[in-house]
């Protein structure tokens, strides 16, 4: 029901992202039956000091070097296991593309993939880490479209323009995409009535 609410309706996208659900109160017992100690699980960050599942009541998306959990309840919406978030989401599939669309969130990624944009990757936030910057600045000739959230306070567009300038200084063609105010790519398709043709028009109008 939550995936449907967020506009994720293609089973192949759920399979591609390997989306799962962590109900809570089960992971600790299951892993300990497999031979892991409570200390092992606490060190890995999958259970708390009290022995509770860290990712309880969350949709789970495996990342290259971490796990992402999206809360379905009142807890903090976003959670990662201890450690860095790793590189760009789905990077091996898009690294050879001459044009890339970079989004902030995984549901943004899913919406664009469903709309036919297989050249999309995700930074899991507006701030890129050193691994992600290195991936974009690997010497390949490419254009990066920054489709960040169009927050009403202007923080998303501002972050996109700052990142575009930084990437350009590193030799990468980068262009911020101006989404309608208050929308991110996910809501553009799910609540804003947008379609693939309209999003492509936004890409064509992108400028620094």
C-alpha cells in the first residue's frame, strides 16, 4: 500500500531495487539461530544496544555498501546502517551513459525508471560524498542533469546550482533541472500530473 501511495507500481522496479520490508522483532532471533552472537549483530549495527531491530517497520532497499530503511511509522523517515552511504545508486548500470539524471531520493529514482529514464542515478541526499564525486568525475565525457527537490525554501535548487558549479570546475558538464516549486521527481509524476514527455522538456530547458 505504501509503494502504491508513492507511485511505485511496476513489479519489475520492486525486483530491480530488491525492495523488502522489516517488520521488527524477528531479525535478532533469526540471525542468532544462524550462529551470530548478539555482539556480532550490535557491531554490524542491525540491532540496538537493547537488542532491538534497528530497521523495524521500514521498507528496506539494499545499497552497494549499506542498507536504506524508510520508516512507515512515526520514526525518523530515513535510516542507514552505521558507516557511509557508499557510491551513487545503480552506478554500474549508468556509468557508460553520455547523459545522466541525478536525483536525491530512491523514490525519485523509481519514478524516473518507471517513466523510461534508465539513465538515472541517486545520491541519497543533496550532498555528495567523495566516492560519488569521484564517480561523476572519472574522466568520461558526460552531461549530468541535477533533478533535485524544488523545496519551497529554495534549499534544493540552491544545492543543485552549487553542485553544478563544482562539477563544472572539475570538468563535468552539469545542469540544474527546474522542477515545479514544491515538487521532487517522485511527486512530479505521482501528484503533479507529470509524464515522461513533460520531464524530458524540463531536461531540455535545464541551464546553469
